[in-house]
C-alpha cells in the first residue's frame, strides 16, 4: 500500500459504532471512508450522524453520498455481506460494525465481494485468522491475515488491565463483570427473545448475561486462558460501561496503591488507549472518551490477603478508535510488503 494515500476503508453497519468510526476517520488525514453499507435511508443516517457528532456541520448529504471537505462516501442500501460489491469501490479493507455478522461464513462473504481484508467489531463466532488488540499483540499480526477481530469494547478494556498488571504481579485467577449499557438487540418491552432473561425489558431491568471474553481471552493473552470468568449485567443506562474485576494475586504484600501506581505507569506507556481517573466519576462522565480503559483509582480495594478489586470505565467510542488503529496496523504491513517485493 502506498503510504502517500489514505487507507481506503469500507464500513458495513452505520449504527452507533459505525457512526463513531466514520466520525473519527473523518477527523484523520490517513483514512478515507469510501463506502458505507446500511439498510437505513440516507437522510436518516445523515440525521443520526449529525445528532451525535462533536462537529455536526462538517457532514453533508449529497444524494446518496456523505461528504466532508476531505472525503466523499457512497451510501449503499445493503442488508448482508453477500450483497455488497466492495470490489467496485477499491477498498483496502472493510470494517463490519454491525455486531451481527461475526461468523467465518459472513467474513468470507465480504472477501468474496472484493474486500481484501475484513475486521469485525466483536469477538467472532468461530474460525478467524486473528484477534488483535494493537497494544497487546499487534506484533503478532501477519500480512496474510484476512479475517480479523478487533475484540470488543469489554474485551479490550479487560485485556489492557490484565496485560498491564501481569507485567508486575502474578495473577492466579479472577472474575470480571461488565456493568453494561443495554444494547440494540434487547427489547424495550417484555418480548419473547433468545432466552428468559433477555426477554425482559432493557430500560427497566438489570439483566444478567454471559460474556464471550473468557472464551477468547487465551487467544490474546495466552497466560490467562481459562483463568478469568466473565459475565455481564445489562443495566437501564443507554451509554457508558463499568468493568468490575476481582483478581487473586499470589502475593499478600501488594496494596491497592501499588495497583494504582502500576496502572498510572501503564497509562503513560499506552497514552492513546489507557487513562487513570482520580476523581469520583460516574458512567455519564465517560461519554465521548476515546480511551479503551479509564481506570478508576478510587475503585481499587483490597479484601483479605490476596483479593484485589478494580473498576474501569469505557464506552464504544474508544473501541471505534482502536478499530481504526487495527486498520492502520494492517495498512502498514501491506506497505512494508510492497516495499520489500
């Protein structure tokens, strides 16, 4: 890939995460979104983008195109990956931001339509070339990878926490519960769904769920395979999530302040992804954050000799920013291959 031209990106799914990816890409000089696939009407997609954007006036709707001063994006009324002709747009890669199409078959449909590479915003259902969190395992990325997961907002926050702490402490095992905003696939009213609890109304219930992070954790941090139990509490909050993690350390001498100091150092090491907050924040204070993890120093507690409880905050915008980092990572691998060939 020629480093002098922007990365040509396609997006499938213009929900909240897709719109955040688009807005962040529009603010960058190295990425251009060429096409967006979504079943929504162009005027409504434009309206939703403007309702959330930090600078809504920069986005214009011109027929079936979204335009800014530096890019022009074709809006395609497409429902499934198999329908989208990515080849006619000459994209370098596609981000599937739907959260729905996460199987190997779905990813292969993107590739068959002309996407050279596809990155999904969720953990996968089945086979995949790689799950990539750039700060943790970006060095393992291979130019031959075609089907990639950028993990998920919760998984990224958890992995960054574990990665930073495990460089200084021995973590024997632990559990993570994400206190999570309700999601678009939950019902607004009680409605027969995929299981008993998820059939209850999202805006008026705390709904326990499982979480796939524990299943895939070993693919990102091999030393934690099978060691961390993960679960979810979907709560009646529209945005903003809390990572509640309890870890069992092998040492009984580690203090809560020791953990906070290590996380402060980790934030300096990964300044675009991790930050430490010293104030007593709540979920609405996280909105608009580009970080994958806002570690809450006031939430660190030690119980007994070996139990350490931590809190961290995040929202989907941070994950959208990391997905663009994954795109940049693979674009650089392509460029290096072109230079060496």
